[in-house]
C-alpha cells in the first residue's frame, strides 16, 4: 500500500487527548508533519515533544475551535511554519466549521 501522507502537513484540532491525539500519533508515525491545536497547551506541548523525540515533525498551537480568530491563527501558524502549505485538517474537537474568508 502506498503511503500518501508522508511529508504532508496536517492540522489537527482536539489534539490534546482522545481521537485527536491518536490521529496525531498515527499520522506522525506515517511521516506527516502534524500541527496540533487544542485549548490545553501543556498537553499539546508534551505531545509535540514526544513526537519530535520520536523523529516526527510537530508544532503545538493553543487554540479554541469556538473562537474564529484562534482557528485563523492556528491555520496561519501551520502555513508559516511549513513554507506556505497545508495538506489537510482533521477536526476531532467538536465544533461548527466557520468559513474563514472575510
């Protein structure tokens, strides 16, 4: 089976626990760069450290999906840290998706 996630950038909300954390660990193990979003900064920073120490690429960004500005900042941080591109996002955090263009 082909691994088409390697070297892709994935933004994951709700990454501090549960499905979000499991998704981040799985995609990182497959070679994706994971951008971790959640309200609990200490949890996603610990996950970021764990993934990096295991050879992965990760970035933790504190964000609350109910706050449009924070979601915009999360995507902005992902784009800025990865030379201008993201491949996909997952939203295990319960939220209503906001249209981000003004």
